[in-house]
C-alpha cells in the first residue's frame, strides 16, 4: 500500500518550493489510478475553496504531447483563479505552459453515473473562452497517468473571459485560435476535446459520480486543452479567441 499522505506531501512541497521532482511512480511501483485520485483528494484539503473542475488529456494534441491516452480530471480552487488583467507571475511556477479551453459555468447542479452531453448543455449557464496555465510538478512533464492524476492534472492557474449563453452555439464546430506573442501558433475546433466539449463535461460528471460527487450551480469547468500547450516566459502574451464564445488574454511577467 502506497503512503498516500507522504505522496501528497511530496507534491505540495514541490509546488510551494517551485522545484520539480521525479514522478512518484519511479519509487512507488504500485501507483495505480485509484491511488492517484486518493493523492489528489488529499491535495484538495490543503487548498482554497472548491471553484470547479478541469478535464485533462481529452484531445489528441494533448495526448501526443504528454504521452497519456485517456481523459483525467482535476479540481479547481480559489487559488487557481487569475482575474481579468491579472498577470501570470512566471517565477511562481516551475515550467508553465498555456492552452486554450472552453470553460463552462454551470447554471444548475448536475450529478449522476449516466449523465449525457444533452443534460450537460441543459444545465450550462454559460460558456467562455479560457486559458489554462498548466505546471507539472514533475521534471519536464514526465509522468504516467496515475502520476499526473496525483498531481491534480498539472493544474496551475486559469483565466476565463465573460460567459455567453450556449444556446445556438454548436460547440463542436467553433473555431479556436491560440496566439503567442502575436503569432498564431495553433488552431482547433471544439470537437478536439472528446468530440464535443460538453461530452467531456459529461465524462467528468460520470467520473465524479463514482466518488459520490457532482457539479454545483456556479461551478467552473475547464473542458480540456484543445491544442498542444505552449511554454511561456516572463514578458510573453497569450490570446485565445473562440468563434461566438469570445476571447481572453493573459500577460506573463
Ligand atoms: C496534463 C494536463 C492536461 C488538459 O487540458 O489536457 C490538461 C499536462 O499536460 O501536463 O490540463
Ligand atoms: Mg487543461
């Protein structure tokens, strides 16, 4: 049996010291997915109030980038939030990378083991363009799936634009443009995340049901990076624009 508390402590120390560590599985051979989620649950206790959830590795581009081939989930707490116009302080992170995401703001509670994409859309209060700043606590983003689950799916910070109603927008078809220092470096459509961003949220809800949890009205959900993530340094700027959903920008200092 892995010592879940000791593993969580290693990750917390890496985050607070802004120093990468080797993946846990290097010296914890039995590390499985359940243990990874148990470590993640412990990390939650040491963070701010729960704001919502994030999907991870839901797109082909992300799967290729990190070598994990199935979706995972993490939590978002108050200390993950960047407000509009608030810069990312690069020195507070180990190796930050930015990725474009479609954010959902829930208009109603939603839980259950059989929740569908249609039910997610019906419970959605609004959608917004999002930038997630991921930051692996593991050296050079080298991890197995249980490792990255334990590390809260590499959650760092995030910022979202103003939410708009989802009615009338086909999130599968919306175009997504990622700009880094004024240059378009990647493009995608909403379908990149599990075929439909709301399908990714439905997967999240079913996955949470297995742990007796669900979404609450007002929760923010990052529905998964749509392109490969781009490394950022102090002085950089990131802009994400999503057709009919809006745009959001982030300055790094
Ligand atoms: C894993 C984090 C995945 C996403 O949107 O796919 C994630 C990683 O890339 O380190 O946030
Ligand atoms: Mg992400």
